[in-house]
């Protein structure tokens, strides 16, 4: 029974990936209409991530539009061996949204900060795109909620705010070494929830 | 030289994209030689994917679909009619043929532009300072207008019986803290504000006081913290500490 249930969950992901790849191929060959399918399958997840990062609906809409424009331009460069289309789109969404946040921060700091936009750490240091199943995501979400608060805050500031270790240390008024340890312990704990049996 | 453990501590930050440039380059070069760290990075990557989808799911407005799809028209047009190689070559050869007076004019224009840019940067910096102040005011206003606003009055403790403070806290918008009559913090010390939950005290941040012993500041608080059971101010080493160690100056309970 559980096998059937597991298959039922997995099938849509595989089907969706096949459809996504065919959409990207059609887009790359100049068929704009194919973008509709991509939008219908992914706009919700992308918009949710972007909104979580930029925290403003109007800006989130702008960023979502940018992400689709980028996907459209780079459709021919998508490499299926590096991960699912969904993960590729999510990666772009995070990068774009973080860029937006940083631009906003730079504007606020008015160039007095020592770090310029170019020197900021990469939003995504060539991270291979890995997609988890819905079940695994639920587990991670639950586990994230159960992390000690400071571990969780450090991870969230790094991932959703795009802050560097030292910026997090400053923001949380904590020593740099402590911040690094918290982030590492937190991620290891999240990882372990994935290797545990069904919760 | 960094030890291996120091480098390994960066694996998680690397996966999250949270390293400074130098740290990242050092870690990347380390990765090419270290199987252990490479394995740790690989094992943490799926978690990053999960963080992307672990956010609350929100459906975008239905009208957005049309807007996004329509915007792709101009992207497609740009791809097809963007400046081709011919145009580029012609532009290049034109600039190569530029005469001496033209170069001089260009140099003058550049000098003026640099001067203007420096001026613009100064203005921008001033604007930045104003903006930062404005953001504090705006955040404070947002808290005061929050529908879920809670008020906690704090009483001076035996060491500072005249001190008073008020915390205005909104789960969704943060904390505005305002204190009066605090004795001046001695050199090397600073006041630190704590939001105390049933599990533990969480540092809201440091509070600077003016000559009258008063201070007001907005603090961000994570929206999902447990409901505060108290708000407190302690005197701590300058720079603050992760958990309260010093004497309590103010304490209040909801």
C-alpha cells in the first residue's frame, strides 16, 4: 500500500519534469506559448519563495516577472543533468530576490558600507539543484520549526535574507564563531531528519 | 593558515551562500583537496532545496499570469532584434577613427562625469543616513499601528529604582522599546534588551541612552517566537552577550 502511495506522489514530479523540459525546448526554439505551462506549474512555489524574501507583494510580482524573463532567455542553457527545472527556477528566484534585497540595503546604506554589490558573496555558489519530495519538504519544514531559535534565525538570515556570516553575527549581536557553529548544527539537524524513517 | 576544523565550519555557510568572498575562495580551493568537506557539502545541498519550498505557499494574483506572459513578448523581441555583430563592428571602427579633438572632448566629458559622480555619491550617502533614520521611524510607526500590539511596562529594579520603560510588541511587526531614567552605562558596558520566552531569554539588541538616561529603539523580533513572559534590561559587556549575565535594571511582565 505504502508503495502505491509513494508512487502516486512521485509520478507527478517526474511527469512535471518531462513537461518542463519540453516547455523549455519549445521556448528555446522560439515558441513563446510554451511559457504558459511553466507558469502554471511553478508560479506559486516561485512567488511564495520570492515573497518570503522580499516581503512585499508588488516587488515579489516584479521579481517573478524577471525570473520568467531570465528563464526565457536562458532556456537553451538549461542542463537537465544538474537538476530539475523546478529547482533551476527556484534557484533563479532566490538569486533575483536576494539581489533585490541587497539593492535595497545598499540604497539604504548609501554606499557608506565597505562592501559593494560586486563583492557580495554569490547568492548561489554553483549549488547543484536538488528537489526533495513533498513529504521530505514537510519533514524539513517541521524540523526547521523545532530547531533552537538562534540556530533557526541564523539559517533564515543566511538563506532568506542573503546575509553573510559576519553580517548575521552583527545582526544577532553574537560572536562570528558561534554563528557559524549554529548554522552548521542547524543544517546537520535538518539533514538528519531526511535520513530518519517516516515521522 | 586556517585549520581544517575552521574550514569545515564554513561548509554550511558555503552551501547557504553566506561566506564572504575571501572565505568562499579559500573554501572552494580547500574543497578540491578535501574529500570530507566535499561530502559534507554534498550532503547539505538537498536541505537548501528544501528551504526554498519550505516557505508558506501563497498563490499570486490571477492577473499576474497575463502580465508575465505578455512581458515575455519584449524579451523575445529583444532576443531576435538585439544588436547583431554587424552593428557592433561598425560602431567599433567608428570609434577607432575618432580624431584628436574628439578624444580631448571625450576626456573632458569623462572628467566632468567623475566630478558629478563624486558629488552624487556624497548626496547619496546623506540620503542613505536620512533613509536609515526614516526606516527606524517607519518601523516604529508600523509597530504602533499594529493590530496585534501588546504593551508591557517595565519597573526599575533595586539597582535603578527610578528607571522606567515600556515595550510595545507586535508579533508581526517587531518591538519598540523606550526607556527613561537609566543611570549612564559605565565604560565598556552597555544596556541589553531581552525578550524572555518560556524557553529562554532572546536578545532584542543593545540600547543606547542619552544624557537623561532615556532611549528609544525599534528591534526586529522573529514572528514565530513563543509569547514573551517578560521583557528585561540588563547591563552587559559592550557589544552584548548571547544570554544575560549582568545585573537586571528593568523588568516587566505582560
